[in-house]
């Protein structure tokens, strides 16, 4: 519990054996529930997570969005915190995010990775791609979003009922923010975090995923 709110942390994982142990070892004691969604890992990710007390659930169909929807369905906490299993997001910053969430009195708080302070954490092409996608999101949906691709958020579990989340892949990250800023009943906020170098292999394909996410933004704006 954190100031009267039960906390669920959801971590989607695909072959994150190298990082998930460090993430779970650093999990704050006030977190009530940790859900690791194993999205078809072929390494020891699930075993490591289970041995460290996480609730491991499996989503056999690959996809970032599929993994998150599976995790959301299983969550029981009042507030949900999300992050990746590669140790790139600051697990020691969860209390900082929760404090900001409560202080700002929002329903959805996005953790922006910008400005990137660790030069090794994000390549130039990733920075450029994020800038293009965040700018496109801001223009198309009339709300400034500094990091539309961030995978670390704090949200009230209750607002999920008011969201239409359909993306199966990486576009899910921008879709959940769009659903938050589109809904006048949902108060949206954003705050910067310290982003670090990931552990393990990089699974993103910058050009393919970038183009797909840009196409998704246009479809979401004009056809959904």
C-alpha cells in the first residue's frame, strides 16, 4: 500500500532473463502485487520472475499490447505502475512517480524519458524517431506529449473501463496515452524520469516500428 492506495506493478517481458532479476530485487516493499507477463520467452525469464515472488502469467500471442491487456485483466491494485523488464526504467523512482501522481491529482501519469541524460541509453535514430512520433501525437490529438513512446506510466485501474485499447504491438504505448488525453474525464500528466541503458538484446526495429506507429496514429485520429 502507498498512502492508502494498493499498488500493482505490471512488467511485460520477452527474453528478459538478464534484467528482470535486478528489477524485481529492487522492487519497493510497498508494492502489493507484481505481475510479469511472459510474452513467449525462450530463456529463463519466467522462472527467475517466479522465484523472486512475481505473479507470472503467460500471453502466448506475441505483442506488446497483447501482453499489457493480459496484465491489466489480472491486476487488482487501485493504481497500476508499468515498466520494462530490461532495467532501463528507474525502479527506484516508483515512489517519486507515485508522489507526483498524487500531488498533481491526475488519473494517468506518463514518465517521459526526455531529456535523456545517459548518452548510452538511446541512440540518435531512436531519439529522432521518438521526437517525430511524439510531435505527430501532439499535433493530431491537440495535446503536448513529450514522450509518446514511454513504457512507464502510473494510472488508476478504474480508468481502463473508459479506454478502447486495441493495438497488439508497440503502438499500444501511444494508444493508451491517446485514450487518456481524448477522454475529458481522465486527467493526464507527464513528468521526466532518468532513463538508463537496457540490459539484454534490443527487440525494437526502429524503422519498421516507427512507420507502423505513425500509420497507427493517423488511423486512430481519423478512422477510430
